[in-house]
């Protein structure tokens, strides 16, 4: 028996109930912090030697020479050739669709010339070198590799340096095949905080990068947040979430399975359904009870839905949208009639899946948009991973003689107002 | 006598010398960290009461009621009316130019429809509420207020909540006037870590925001980095820097003053000149010695140039550009003939000032581009503050029945490959 908590927007304390449900404080663990700090410092000081040490210790590998940490490109091509044909086709189709979608995100330099000949603009350039962290073991997802690497390729990043641990010398061949499809330039079989340190500081063997992206465990996430500033990083992801808004007209089994697909990620995942139709909420609850036992990951689903899931009864769809904007969910399904009339009311969401046919799972793999999305209500201020995360901008200013004269007078007044005389004089020199 | 360190690219150890010169480790101070942690926790728990406490203590103000922390809008309008006319015109011209430039950065939602009717796109929305920190006292710069607030206005952020401390009940009237020009919605006279806490958690009086921007001292910066994740923040800025590349044909006094204008910010500021012309480096050194004594901030300039400045002799302009890309400077002046033939070789820079007439100081105030720029080599992976920092994106996916069928098959193969059956089945339900 699987029973989700039921909330009612009409209750006086609904919004505070919802707020408590969503509470998610990432606790910083002092032991982890200290361990990671030591690892970073050791790799920074001792480079490859420290990398080898940690790899022997944490990955139980008998490595003696830094060259043993390099995974040659032929190994990737071999993995791709050995891949079962159905899997290969699926991966290649997904890669192709992801590439096509992300092409639309590519930004171009622009400039304009003013009447006096002054030119203003913005020059947009790709990052030079990006580090891509790929987890080893059971959480090694080829889809995640494609989602992280392809936007960087579309941005025309010069070089993607991938790191993936090989605990007990085991590597996941589908992940290597995905790396071949994505066109990753260099791979090293290292993981954990030591891999993040190598990417941030560089060693004799591992090149220093400008930004590090990709998911990882608490050690990896802590290391990323510590090297931030020296290199760029992507968002530190919280547990995955879905909010489904349904008008009650979608097949309840479909909705139940959509909630399961989110809940099966891990015990901390969150799945919430909002509907104005009380009977429909009951029906979906019934569907879940009927379907749960057939799920290979039933225990995980049960735990996350019981502890962190909810069925919310709203007055109408407008109120359901209000709930969505409050939650700012990572994934939002609008399983309603004519969703295009509603999506412009959504202020905060990582990705919006519109219409009854758009299962969230399609977005995880092959629809095209990125599956790296803002979690834990951060969609209020951040965006899906995209090509823009691998491009950066430089302002361009080129004053004509006349422009320097006019602007110099204004700048000089403001600079003196702020007590900065050298600023003022540097501008005035060009006003004569 | 002012003497800058001289480096030569032809020296064998030039790049490591340059690397050492640039080294800048922000030391985390444990006392500051603990103090800020306590302040955040107190404001989170006790709201307005804690705000009043800290404001009495740190700003020496006898405040008893949270309403005393509100600066009414009439006060801003009054400051604007009282402003000297020349200053007001200069501020309004600057605001107008900043607004015009930033309009070019505004991003629009897009979507496309595939052959089978599936729609993909990205919906772009403004942030709802932004907090703007403005320092009190001597570092209160009206230009900085314009640079932070105007991009948010152009992005159509619903509400800008500004905080500015009023130590001993003193407020800077030019800053208030600038707030009126920028169109800030609400202002509170609070500062320090307590103001950041109020913006991040909200109190009965101060609304909770989605992102906090604006410069501040070490307490403010530490508080911002601690609330990051709960709210968005802008980059934590390091000391300001300029790299001037000159072919030796610009008036050496102009270049000397450009270096001074950077160096006068504070003792940690950095100003470097690169030229292939050794005689020109000497001439600029002479100009500096002749001009330094007339500078009101001569002592600051002397300290920063002596400790952190440099004159670099390069073989040619190509090598000078290589130096620029290594440094990834916040400000880069290309004081050379035909700069447009060279700027595309610049890979990393916050802002590029092209041609002999474009003093960096124009960019600080009124050229139009933002003066909030990536420092400490972070231009390798980050961008000037812009409208894009106040917009965010939601992916849009709407599958047709046919699209759900095709994509569902691919998704299902990949989901089973990753051991996620509920994902697979959620997709398969829509393939029939």
C-alpha cells in the first residue's frame, strides 16, 4: 500500500504546509569538507603523484605511472564498435536531436555604430577548455554525458577533458561509447575530489581547465564548490523533482508512471501531482497502488513518494499554476487541454512538458532540450545547462574622436563626483 | 620616484614570473565566516528584531521600529530634485546610454516545430525580485547603482529591492538620486551581512528576493557566498585590473593616466602595460613620475603600481595579445593602430577598449556597457553583468502523438540501458 500525503489549497495553512514540504537544507558535513580540502591541497602540491596515490587508495587500482590514467581514444572507438546496434542507434539519435536543439542557443557577437562613429558591442567567444566529470559505477549514465558534452561542442569549446573513475579497473562501455559519439577530446580514468583538483589546478598529465561541469557525489560536489572562482562550475544539483499539473483528463496510469519515473531516481526525489479534480487524484492513487509492485525499483519509489511526494487538490488550473510558480519545479508537466494557452503563465520552471503525450522521460533522453536543470527551487533564478554556459562575452567599446569628447565630459563630471581624479583626467585628456 | 617592475617576454621564465605576479588567493578569514554565519542565523530566526539590533550596533542608529528602516520613495525624488544640475544631467545621460546598450542584450523566447508536429523551444522570463546591495560611506558610487539596476530594469524584473546602510543616519544623496533615475522599487536603510540575510530569507518588512547583486565589503561578500543556492548571486569581485596594450604611438601621458585611473581604486588594484616598444615603456614611466604628484590619490596609486603593476616588453603585438589571453584581464585597452584587426584574437577579457581615444574610464561611467566585469582571470569563463543575468530560461517540449511514438522508442531503449524501468514505461505508454 502506497499512500501519498494529500494537501488542499483551500486550507488556511496550505502555503506554509507546502513550504515545509519543500524545505531542503543541504547540510555541510565537516568531515567531508576537511577530507576534500586535504585532497585538493595534496593534488595542488604534488600533482600526478597525489593523483596516483588517491587512485590506488579509493579506486583500488595498482597504478604506478601517470600514463596509466589516460584512456586512449581508440578505447572509446572500440567501445562504440562493440556496442549493441539498437543501443548505438538510440544513442546516436539522441545525440543528433540534442545537437539540433542546442544549435538554437548559440549566441553571436553583435555591435552597432552610433551617429558620431563610436562603436559598441559584445564579442562572444567559447571557453577554451572544459572539464567534464562523469561518475563511475552504477550512476554512470550515458545520457548525462551527452547532455553535458554536446552543448560544449556546439559552443565550439576547444577541448573537453573528461574524467571518469575506474574503480577496480572497471569502466562502463556505454559511457565510453557515448563519449566517442559526443566527440570528447581527452579522457582520464580518475574520479572523486582528486579529479576535480586535477582539472582545476592542472598536473603534468591532466590539463588545467576553465570550467568544470557534470554530476558527482558529495565529495565531487564539495570539491567543485571549493574550486569555484578559480574555475567556473555548473550548478550543484539537489534531488530531482517533478510537478505534474493535470486537468483530470489524462490516462491516470500515465500520470502514475510519470510520478514513478521521477521517484525511482533515489529516495530524495520528489514527485507532486496537482489537479482541480479530487476524483482524479484518487484514481491516480489507485493506479500507483496497482502498478507499484511491478517496478524493479519499487522500494525507492515507495520511500520517496511516501516521504516527499504529495497529491494537491487545487480550486482550478489557475491556482495549480500558482502552486507551480511557488515550487519553481525542475520538471513541470502540463498534462492539460490546450497547454499552449497556459505556459506563458509559468514564471519559474526548469523544463515544461506540454500536453498529454509529453512524458517527462522523453526529455531525460532524446527530445533535444537539456536534462541538466535547476533543482530545489533555483529555477527562480537559473536556467537549464546550455550552449550559453560554454560561451562568454567581452564588451567592445571603440570611441571616435568626437565620441571621446562628448563621453569624456560626462565621465569627468561623474568621476569627480566619486572622488576619482585620475579617472576624470584620463577621460579629459581625450576631450581636447 | 615611482618605479614599476619590468618584465620581458623573451626571458625564459617570463610566463612563470607573470603567473606569480597574478597570484591572488582570497584568504577565507575564520572570524569573518563565524560572525557572518551568526548574523545570517539570527536574521533568519528573529527577522526584523535582529535587523534592528544589528543596525543599532553596527550603524550606530537609534532605531526601534522596522518602519524606520524603510526609505520612502519621496526621499529619492527629493534627492534627485536637490541634485546640482550638471551632476543630474551627467547621471541621466549615463543612465540613458547604459539602457540603450543593454537593450541589445535582451533575449527572447523561441520555438520551432518539427515535421511530425512536435514543438521544441525555450521560454525566457525575467526574475521576479532582485536585491541590490549598495555600500554606504565613502565607497558609495552612483555609477555602480546604475550599472547594477538598469540591466534588471531592461530585463523587466518585477521589483528591485535596494539595501544601503546609513551609518550614523547618513545617506549619500547622489546615490539616492541615482536610485530614482534607475527606477528602484523599494529601498531599506540596512547594510552588512544582516541586509544580505534579510534579502535571502525575507523578514516581515523586507521581501525575500530571488537574486542578490551589487558590491560590498568582506562581510557582504561572505554572506552572499553563504546564501548562494537559496538565492542567485553575481560574481564575487576581486581587485580591479587593467591591461593596456600599446604599439608605442599613443600619447604616453594618456597611457600613464589610464594606468593611474585603475591604480587609484585601491592598493590591491592592478595596472599592466605591454608594448613591443622599449623606449615607449621608458617614456610612460617618465610620464608617471611627472604626473604622480598631482594626483589626490597619489599614495594609493604608488602602492598599487609598485606592488602589483608591471611594464612588459613583448616581441610584437601578437605576443602582447598572447599575454592578454593569459591574463584574461577585467579591462583591456588596445591602444594600437587599427584595433579592429586585432580584437578577434582576444579570447579572454571582460571589456575591450579599442583605439587611442577609448579611455577605460569612459566605460566606468557612460559609454553604455556594464562596468561590473569578471576580475582575477575569471573572464576565462564569465561575462560582464548583463540583462541575461536577470533573465532565465525554461525548456519547452510539446510532443505530437507521432512524436511521442518515435521518441518513446528511443527513450525506452536508453532508459532500460540505465536500469530505469519506470522511465522506460512512462515513455512506452505513449508509443501505442
